[in-house]
């Protein structure tokens, strides 16, 4: 992952990471479904992709959740959590 801090202290998210998340959204999310994020309300697939491309606060939250899920899969933490249920 090529994330870096920019001049204002915000994390810069690389285009490669954005494309990875967009590809995951397109592959895993039905166009009929909506995702609720905090006070923002519901987002459909296209709105989620727009926020990820813009790298705004909502887009960063979406990216963060996808990256944490990928890390949990890679580390085995996801399987451990599922097996403990």
C-alpha cells in the first residue's frame, strides 16, 4: 500500500488502493443494495465509488473498512473470529 501523509497531515490514498476498493465494490455489491455510513444516509454502489475516487471522508472510511477486511483475511483473524461464533 502506497499511502503517504500529505502537507496537511491527511493521509494520501494511492490510486492503486482506490482501484482495488472500487473493483471489490463492483464485484461484491449488488446495484440494488445500499450501504449506510453514519449520519450520511444510504449510499448506492455508484455513490460509494464516487466517494472512493474523490478520496473524501466517506471514501476514506469505505477504503479503510475494505483494507481492514483484507488484512483480517490475510492474517487469519477473520477465520478465527468466524470459528469462535
